C-alpha cells in the first residue's frame, strides 16, 4: 500500500434536481485489490467485498441507490494536487471482464475471518475499458437502502484480460472492512484488508410521506371525550344571522359517556379549555358566559353525564367565553311539559337578552328542579 499525504476533504452530499450523490472514503492511500483485483480479472469469481458502515452512509438512509462509482488512483493524486507517481498503473489496466455489482445490508462491520459474505443481491454490471479512470455501475433497478452497514461486492462473472492498477482508498484502524479473493494456482485465496475504496453513491432522495391536511386545523370544534378516552369532534355552527361573535352547537347527547363528559375546543388549530383542569362550567343563560372564559391550553371542562347540553362559544373583545345550558335527562321517559317551569328567557345570537323571541333566538327554559334546556328557534 502506497501512502499519499493527508487529503483534507469530507464526505459530502451534492443535491441535484431529482438525485443526490454521497462521496465516501476519499482518503490518503492507494491499493490494488479493491474493488476488484485487476491481476485476476481473467479469472471467473474473482471478487472484492467492502462493508461501508451505517454512520458513513447516514445521509443516504431511506433512499433508493441508483449508481456506484469507484476511483482509480489518478483521481486521488489530482484531488491532492500531487504529481502522479505510477504512470499507466494509476488507471485501469485490465479490459473485457464483466464485473457484477451486488448489495446487501449486513450486521457485521468488517471481516474477522477470511471468508466471503454470501447472499448479496446483484444490481448492475459493467465492463471497464483499458485506460479508464473510473469503474462505474448504473443499477438496473434502484436498491432501497433504509440504513445499516452496506456490503458492496464486485465480482468477475465473465473473465477478460488481466492487468494491475491502483485504486484510491481510505485506510482504517483496528478492523478489516474489506475482503478480496480469487482462484489461485492452488485453490481459492482470500485476504481481509484494512481499507475501503473511495466511492460515490448516486441515489434518489427519499421523500417523507406527507399526511393529508387535518380538517380539524381550521374552523371551530368542540371535542368530547367518551368513557373509553376516545375523542369525538363536532363542528360548531356559525351564527346564521352572520354575527361573527357567536358559534353554536345545538343540543347534544353523546354516548358512551362515563360519569362525566370531558371536553375542550379547537379554534383554527389552537386548543382551548378551562382555566383549571377538570372545571365544571357555570350553566344557564348567555349572561353567565362571563363566568366561563376559555383559555389556550390542555385543561378540560366537564359536564355531568346523562343530560342533553347546548354548547356555545362567544368571541368578544379578544376573549372567548363558553355558554353551557343543561337540558333534559336522557334515557328517561320524561317530557319537559311534565316538569314545572320556573322561567323562560330569550337571547339573540350576540348573547343579548330580549323580551320575546325574534329572528334567530336561543330559548332557555329553567325548571323548578334546577335543570335548564336551550332550544334554538326562528321567529
């Protein structure tokens, strides 16, 4: 292995319109055996295997690899600004051999034994020409890479003419990320080595799936939580008279409530609730909304289950107020007409009390048992 002096460069990712490239292992050394040992390019099954670690390829995770290119030593000399020292050996000096590229994600980081990894998926072939400065593979189909240590294998599947050459590589310490083997005169010869060839991976940038826009992020919603903890969203209606200060949800009974029905509001994507968590709002007519200011945050209101309720929101002077009117019990054969009425009051959609119903009106009936009902009527 012939030593270059330090190449001050970093792996970088260059983005194109639809593709990206990742340069790795553009180090300070050269070697003659990986990605493929040119002296044995005339022998079938000569191979080189290289394991590029996951952290080196992190920028490419989740993408589709479409090409791999290796470099001869002439490229390293030029990157360093050094005069080439090996003449024609700094270029490919074998020809006519069909080299197959295969890829596979593996658990191992390197080779602890001089044994090839089996099972890599063939993805491309190339036939380098004498004098080439690159060994370039364009994949037949993209190889989806989610991440992990990537085994890259180059293998002679059709022999050609042999010839020695040097490649641009990066030396590593403490382990052997590379392996090469060939059929020698007395059988298979294999060696684990402590370097990785310089390479450029071309890939299609992975696209992060975009969730459809949440329809609850616009408009005004009341969100009621049932006894199973599931949320049920109900759109609040705009004031039919065009008053922008009022949003009303008419009488609602929601099953399956537990002992209490918890709820909050979503206003144009912002969550609103009580000032303190699990707050029982004051109930009754529109004048009582001033007792129920609504605040941005996660605190919940609640009402006692088993009744119908009318909910309304009033937007006034930069503050939101809650109106809750309790109606009849549900699941009981009991009509309002059978109950003693304590009083009836009328409110317009701005929350102002009127002497009688006129136009769009909320009619709030209070019974002697303390319950109330609210009905929206048009007169």
